């Protein structure tokens, strides 16, 4: 991995940052609303956290699947290189 690839900002990183900032603002506003009115919209709170949690779960699943595919590709390349090495030795 070269330096440029390590420092590249990926889409999932941006999405996670946006979700984190959104949730911090959302929680701050809910606390302010609770302070002012004594209550919060429970359904809205549940739906927002459900959607954000679902999005993060899907992104985790995508990342895991990509990693498994990449590991499998490396394994196949290693096997092919091993067979070529055996053939060169004979």
C-alpha cells in the first residue's frame, strides 16, 4: 500500500462522520427540547436511531464482505504462485 492509498478518504468514512455529526446535533436538540418542554418525540427518536443503526450495520456488512473477498483473492493468488514455484523447481 502506498502513501496516497492510505490517506485517501473513503465513502464509508465520510458517511460515518456525517452520521456521527448528525447524531450529536440531534441529541443536543433533543436535550434542549426536553429542557424546554419536559418531553421528546419518542417515535422520532426511535426511528432516527433505528435508521442510523441500520445504515451502520449495512456498512459493516459490506465492509466484512469486501474483506472476505479480498482475502479469498489473495489466497488464490498465493496458491497460483505456489504452483508456479513448484513447477519451476522441477
